[in-house]
């Protein structure tokens, strides 16, 4: 649960600034593992529980801060092609068979989703969690 605690203190720090400034925007990074899927075959209940906590934190903070002009949202990425993912090469085929788009996300696709949530184009989003998983959770 350390992940959720770090997110809480980070959001709290930014929140203080935004609340005193009269508005702002926070985007937390959760995971499809937090609410949408259970990772199989790897066993990672602590990771899944911590990411569910990040999702709940985003909704709770959005509710508490909305009337003071601060929006809080989350994104829930699926598997992203990063050096960390490369450490799990032995599971690539099993994961890839379950992704309808047939590929892992590129980091810039996740960054683009964050950029959207930070932009004025998402000005009515608050308490949302955008799932960015190439269709993985549809299985």
C-alpha cells in the first residue's frame, strides 16, 4: 500500500497549492489492475489493491475539492512498452494474446491521455478514470 500513500501525500501537496490558488488539475496514474482486471498468471494482490486505492483516492479528492475549482482524475493504463515491461518477457505472449489491439501501449500514448486530462478539453471531467488498455479488459 506504499504506492497509495505516496500518491496521497503527493496529491495533498499539489492540492494545497491548487486550493490556495483557486483551482487546478491533478491526474493520478492507477492501472487496469486496480479495478478492471486481475492479472493472470502473475500473483500481485498487493499491487492490484494499491492501484484500486489510487483510483478511490482520485474519486474522493475530486469530490472533496470540486467546489473549490480543483479537478482530480486518474488514468488506468494497461501494459506499456517500457524497460520495466521488458523484464517480464516470459509473459509477453500470454499478455499479447489478450490485447485486442495486438500490441502494448507506447509511453507517449499514456502521456497523451494525461495531457488531455490536464487540458481545457477535459474541463468537465472530474473523478473520472480513463482506461487505456488497448481493449485488454474486454476479454
